[in-house]
């Protein structure tokens, strides 16, 4: 157990008054540059607080904000913003943004990134599959070039004919199917009526036909290959036995001398 020694305060300090922070709110962000409100008061020797006012001050706990991932279909419109609302609304600083890009991978390994852009906002008006990858943004204060934020954005661009990202439309179909169901206490999956109209169910017969045709062709090719290998093996065996023997009318072998 630690014993706290008695501290004697000089009499001159007993009459001192000072402005002090008596309370403070949490930082508005968990990473990067944010703001918090502090209550500052004139504290009298008796402990009384006077002339209090609220002051907005900057706060920075850590600058690394981690990785956020997004999935979009081809030809979508989106944007990645490195400066959040708190930073943009302060008007107290000018920022320098630097983007780097790791193509076709979701990663936070800094050595895999190459320079990409110097705008604080990346705008994609027409996404392509080649846009897939991880974008890293560094935000610095122009005054002093202090790094105040680093964030990673993982972007996945998927062809529209590969998967349907219309989650809201799927939920509406599911709700419609549940409404049409009668005497059902719990529905854990969409009915065949709902799933039949989904994009990946529309061409089911075509896909089945293609699969069956591919299986038949594959079986034919394997059969031809095995027969060809068998014929080659028979030819080799015949050559190794030499020329055929001649037989007389009685069935006796005639040896050539």
C-alpha cells in the first residue's frame, strides 16, 4: 500500500485564483482530428467556480482509422472522402491529402501502395473492375505537415451479371412471399415464388442445359482418349513379338530358315 505524504501548501498559494478546465466532453471522433467541448472556470481558493464558459478545442487520440470495405456493381457512382465533416467544418486548418493505391487487393500493408492522387475526395462516376483494390489516404496539416489521419478504403467492383446487390429489392420480395403465406408461424427463407423472379433464377434451364452438354462432351473426349491409348499399346505389343508365323495345311508351324 502506497502512503501519500502530507503536503504543506504555502500560505501565498492559498489566495491564488486561476482559470481551470473543470469538465470536458468526449472527442467527436475515435481517430483523426476531432473536437471536444471543455468547461473552463475561474476557481477561487474556496473551490467556488465563477465566470465559466464553454470552449471548443481540438482532440487527436490516434491518426490511424483502420480499414473500411465497400462493394459496388460495375458502372456505379460513388466517392471516397478523406476529410470528415468535423475537419471540414472547423475552418481553422488547411489540409494536404495524399492518396495511394494497392490494385486488386484488400490490404493495409503500406509497402504495396503506389501514389495515386492528391485530392481530398476521390469521385468514381463510372466504376470498372479495374478500380478494385485498397485506397489509402493520408491527411496532413499544411502548417507543419503533421500527419493527423490515415484511413484505408477497400473497394470491390463486381460485374452486374455475376451477383445482384439489390438487397432492398430482395427483402421486398421476401416480405411479399411471407404475406402470401398462410398458416405459417415462422418463415426462415424466401418461398419459390419470391426466388423465381431473382436474376440468378431466370436462366436456370439454360444453365442446366449447358452443364449437361458440357458433361456429355467431356465423357466423349475421355472415351476417345482411352481408346487411342489402348490402340497404341496393342501396336507396341504386336511389334515386340516379331513377324507372324506361317502355318501349313495341317496346322504345323513352318519355320523360315
